C-alpha cells in the first residue's frame, strides 16, 4: 500500500484525489509566490513624460484626411499599476489647399502592466479639442481610448514602441471618429515610494 504525504498508510478509498483543478490552483499559487518578490523589487518612476511623433487619420468637411504632428503626455503614478495622465497633441495637414489643424488637451487614468522590459498600458482620457479648418476655429469635447507598449531602455528612459488610440470628438454639433498612432521617448523622474 502506498504511503500518503503525511506518512500514514491509508486504504485506497481514503486517499485524497489530486484533480486538474487542484494542480492548476497550486501552479498559480506557486507562480504568484515566486514572482512577487522580483516584481516588488522593480522601481517605478513617480513621474513619466512621453514625447513623440503622432499620425492622425481624421474626419474633415471633405472626408478622411491624414495629419502629422506631435504628442506629449506627462503622468504621475499613484501606485505600480494606476497613473493619472495628461495628454496634449497637435496635428497638421491640408484639405483642398486649405490648412487644417487639430489640437487636444485631455486627462484621465492610465493602467500599466509591468513585465521586465515591456510595459503594456491602456488609458481613457477626456478633455477639450480645438479644430481649425479654412480659418474657422471651433472648440468641443473629446474622448480618447487606447493603449500601447513601452520598452524600458534603462531605469530613466523608455521607448514607446507603439500607441494607438480611438478619438471621439464632438465639435460644433459634428461628431468625428479619428484614429491616432504615436511613437517616441519616455523620460522617468523620481521613484514611487
């Protein structure tokens, strides 16, 4: 008769069954226990500032238009996962020979998953949008939902490999559905206590 882990011989009908669910639960528990110390040792910056290139596929009075510009985003971390992020951008182009520009200033939560060097994130931002087309300037409400991934170069700098966003704007009773792609550099300051 086999011996159970406690060292007591049990009849076969009294032996505990090890199910797949128990094995999965034990595996998850062991992974959490073994990975938590290394995650806890990783330093998280208190303040991060992103700056880079932005490409926007935007609605205009003449249909879809491609705009090129910039984006900047300072954020302060509240804990290892959640940050409060501000986002500013400007994009420029031409429609039928007329200059067009779009600027926005938004604020909202950002959620980051931390894994050695890759840091995927998602955010939801809300704020004001300024659109100028053919000399006519209009202001309205905007929302941005999206995310991306940062690659840590060292503890003070990361490269934003990609950020993609869906931008909803409501300006002068017109609704726009825009898409933004961005990439650039993230500078890190201080350390989260």
